[in-house]
C-alpha cells in the first residue's frame, strides 16, 4: 500500500512520513519545498519536488506509483499572514486541493486524509469545541480550509472520493529521535519562538495582546504533540480504508493553556529566564481554541501518548538545541 503525502517535507508532513514508516506503511512525498526541508525526509522515501497546483506534475507522479490514498498537507498555514495575503491563501490552499482532487479522480484514488484546522471554527460558541459546532472562520486561512472541506463533501457525493477531515488545534513538539522538528522561515509559532528566546537567539517573546477575555488576558490554545497528531492520521486512514465512510474529527488534547502559561512552562523545562514583551493583538486570532477530541478517541481508538505540555515543550527543546540554526537546507 503506497500513501502519497503532499507537503511531506513540512513540519507536520515529515513527522507523518516517519509515523507511516513506524506503522509499516510505504510513503511517497511530494513537496515544492517552499516551506519544507528536503533533509527532513528520509533518503529511502521516494521524493518528488513540485507543486500540487501543477497538474502535469501530479499526473506524472501518480502514474509512477500504485497510490491507494493521499494525505494532503501542502498548504500555507499562517493565520496572521493570511489576513494580509488572502489571495495567496485561496490560491495555494483551495486551487491546490482542487487540482489534487481532480487528479485523484482521474487516477481513481478514492481515499483522502485532509489536514484542516481549528481556525475553521472562528470564535467558538461553546468550549470545548465539537465537530458539529458552527464554522465561522475569522481568517482567510480558516476560510480557505473550510472551502476545501465543502469541496470534499461534494466530491464524496459526486465522485465517491471518501475523505477524513482532521481539524488540528495547536501542533507542537518534535520526533523523540530529535532528528526532525519544527523549522519555519520565518518562524511565527509560539513554542519555537519562546525556545529561540531561551537559546538567546531573540531578546524577548512578544505576547500578542493581554486584554482578551481570559483569566490572565492572553489567548488560550490547546497544544497537541506532532507525533500524537500523526498517529491519529494513521488510525483515520486505516479506518477510512476499512469503512469507506467520510468523517470529520478534532485533534487536540482538550486542555487549554494561555500564552503566559506556555511561557512559564517553557521556563521550567529550559531552566532559562525568558523575557516577555506585551504588544498589540494579532489579526485573526480567536481568544480561546480548545478541542473536544472525544470523537477521535471513541471512533478511531486514538490514545495520545505525549499529552503533557511539559513533554511537548521538552521534545521541541531537544530539537532546537540540536538544530539551533534549523535544518541546513
Ligand atoms: N503568540 C504570541 N506571540 C508569538 C506567537 C504567537 O503571543 O510570538 C500567540 C498567538 O497570538 C496565539 C498563540 O500564541 O494566541 C498561538 O499562536 P501560534 O502562532 O503558535 O498558533 P495559531 O494559534 O496561530 O495556530
């Protein structure tokens, strides 16, 4: 069984490929290397550099392998940037998924795992967020993922392409080997930025707003370890291949931490003083995002292994210390 991982050289994609290997499944990777790193993918995994919007490229890759399913990560994923560059987000995320689906249809590949986001919900109507809750994204990023979710619904009806939509909360941490981890250029995510301050590569962590309606005024997020997330994809894939039923699942830990609490935990893990600076709110950020992942636990038998925030930060710290300048490509 060959699984095609689009965006497989990215942060989550590269952990996904490792997880597939650890579960005895064969992967091939397609990635345009706009955000990913070639060296984050094992040399033994077939790698094709190209863009999911490039139909000819996809056709060429799909004609070389008997692909049974696709796990689609290739996308832009920054909430803040998307507010200022909505066309970029619709272009890459919507046109990319559209092209991929059309080529899947052509090659009669009927199973897709789609990387979606908690940003599809926008400001939650209640906490924890359930999959059935209303979706009113507050950013073009969230909206672009929601458009694709709707396309998937209709592609199931029209073409019989079955999909599992996985709505991620805040993904962090690194593979226990310390060989791969999070390395974005530029980095915008909270945990790696805090750790850069601990490594003295930045003077202070900026706190985007301390006037939210939360106990300490900073935004609350639900952090999930990247390997727990990847394992949920494997379970979703195996379930999809068995049941041929489309579904949507939240993936989070069900526990919320404020920006200030994450900083405090990082101080404990790293034993470093971490300076902070409160600045204005970042556009598009909801105040609280907290998942109910009960459905994934119940239906997929998902059993997260690294759910303590300390453990998540510890693994990210191990990667940052061994790769202070990130990947070298
Ligand atoms: N955040 C922050 N300072 C930073 C980066 C992020 O205060 O330098 C906050 C951000 O406003 C959000 C939370 O940390 O409330 C998580 O942001 P991140 O970019 O890591 O993930 P997102 O929630 O956008 O997916």
